[in-house]
């Protein structure tokens, strides 16, 4: 039981260390233009999408914003992963406690 409690504390600490989060996703787009008998690939152009107020919203992003958004989206993904692990550990701890209570009550 102590191992699970330590794991939960560690997960909470890791979640607390994440200080940058953004919802949504970032995608790259390229365009082609015909120039001088050849197709020229232009880009990348970046688009940030987020589900907000019941609908998908998107906006173009300047190249200078891209790294900040990537870090924030990565932070959110990591937080969600840690939160899921925390839930799993808490469920395991709860089941372990209930198992011990059942053993005590059956004696």
C-alpha cells in the first residue's frame, strides 16, 4: 500500500511541475503555387485548433508562436497522462483498502 501512496505523491508532484498548458492541436499546412513552369511548395503555415463553446475554432499562428503552443500542448498531454496514472493508482489503493477491510470484517 505504501508503494501506491508514494506513486500517487510522485504523480501529484510531477503534475504540479507542469506550468505551461494549451488545449487543442497545432497543424502544419503547405501550399503549392505554379511559378515559371514548376510547382513551388510554400510554407509551412500553422493552424491552431481548439474545441470551445461547443464548436471547433481555428486560427492561423505566426511562426514565432509555434514553439510556445507546442510546449503548452505537450504540457497538457503530459498532465492528462499523469492524471490518468493518478486515477489508476487511486483506484488500486481504494480496492486494496476495501480488500483489507473485507478481511478484517470476515474474521
